[in-house]
C-alpha cells in the first residue's frame, strides 16, 4: 500500500477541474441574477458566466475564454467575441454569441405564422459574420492560435432571450429548428437553467449511489461496487479533499483511493473502531452538504 499523500492535495492523477457539478446555491444565483432580474443586461449575463463557466460548458466543455478580441485584417475594426469554448475531446474551439436575456425570442407569437425575432436574427448574423471572418482569414486564425485558441470553421451557439408562457413549446421548437438549419445552435437562458437543474438532480443521484456503494459495500446497500463506481467516487471527491480535517482526509484517501475497510483504516491509523465510525459520520455529512 502506498503512503498517504500530503494533506494539501489528493493523488495528482485523480485531480479534476473543480466546479464540474452544479450546486443548488449556484442555480439559485442564476435564477435571481439572470432569469428573475427585470433589469438584467447582456453584460450581466457575461459576467455571471465568467464567474460560473459551467453554465456555458454544459457538461461537455473543457475550456472557456471570454471577450476575445478578433481582427479581420490590418486597419479593419476589431470584433470582440463573447466566448470561445473548447469541448472535451476536441482540438478546435467553437464560439458563443450572447444577447440580452430580455430580448424577445418570437414575433407574432399568437399568429398562424410566428417567426424568430429580429434580435435573434441579428445575433445569428453577427455570429455567422465572425465565423466567416475566421474561415476565410488565415491571419485571424493565426492570431487566435497564438492565444491558445485553435479554430477552423467553428460551431456557433447563440444564447438569447427567456421562454415565456405565451409561446407554446412546439412553436418555439419549430423556430429553433429553423435556426439550426443555418448551422447555428440556439439556446434561451431558460434552456440553460433547465439543463443545470436536471444535471444537478442527476449528479445528486450519482453521489448517493456511489458513496453508498463504496462506503457500505454491496451487502449493506444493495448497490454493486465496481471499478466504474469507485472511479466516479474519486472524481467527485477530489475537489472536496482540501477542506477536510486531517483525520477526515486520511479516512477518505484510505477508503476511496486505497479501498480499505473501516477495520483496516482503524489499524493503519491506530484508532478505535468507535473513532473511525465517528469520522465516517462526519465525512458522510460533509459529502452530503457539498452536493446540496
């Protein structure tokens, strides 16, 4: 068995980028600052996403860059892209264009022929202009690559508006499908909230299943313990390690990394079984609070 790593960090090979899972407080902040704020602006949304990039990474993004200046050639006006995003497993980056959460999504919503609003079309055209400049101008791509952003023909996401009850879901989906035919992925700020809520609920389920399986084993929990579940435990717990007390840290490392039983942990740490059970109870409580 390997010796305990320093208290300051878990094993390096298992460290993951912090903040991949949504917390209830973050979702509440999004609702308060973006969706329920009658004075919210595009700038407010951009600053929120800079603080909480996971809302734009949406479970598949690896990196996010904000307000990158892009030049289309010498003497031409500089353009500022709201966000560039690189997805997990991809070398090339995509672009995200933001508009205000207050912009309308649909015009003539009550008519037989509702259409996307002028603000939505403006956002789509602006993002397409950026893509065209990137595609045809090697100098633009070279300058962005010097900043670590590799581009060829980026995929586009446009984030604009909020969904209101006056627009029926099939109507909105038809309009969004028309926008997708322009090689642009439309998202409303409401869509982002719904993704975060569902991701939060699913991640809570994962936490309950994996911690139960690993802490108690299949005989107590009825949940099979396998390599996939154990790896998920480690990934979820890695960002939590640094705020644990020393006994809690050692318990987590020996239980989740070395897969020791409570009896083995007590022997290694020179602690009674009662003391180990007390530490385990505190660990379970901190894990529960971390993900709620």
